[in-house]
C-alpha cells in the first residue's frame, strides 16, 4: 500500500511556518485550498496567527511564489521553511 511505502521510506514533505494577518487568514488559506493536493494548512498558534503548511514537493516552487506575493501584499509578515515537525516527532 502507498501509506506503508511512504512510512517505510520516511518521505516527508517540505514544511513551512508563516505569520499571517488575522483578517487575511481566510484569504490565504482559501487560495491555497483552491488547488487540490498543493498544501495542507493548520493553525499552529492562534494567538500569534502562526500557521503551518505541509507542501507537496512538486508544488514547493509555486507555494514559495504565492507566499512571496502574500508577503508583498502585507498578508504574511514571515514565512520560513523549517524541519518537518512530524519527522522530528518520529525521534520520540
């Protein structure tokens, strides 16, 4: 099965964290969710408006481009690639 293959090969997608203006969270997540299989987003810290994004490797360049646009528009104040925290949790 695909799930078993992914688990056995320990493949992880690129992981990003971004701080998004509270009044633009709906816009940022809505645009990213419009394209199927691009990115999975979740709120990491609601008080600080920090979202996390698990990005499909094939779409990482497009994700970076759109996050750069959101940053230029002032919707996103920071976006940073980090080690995938799911990968980090495997060490426990």
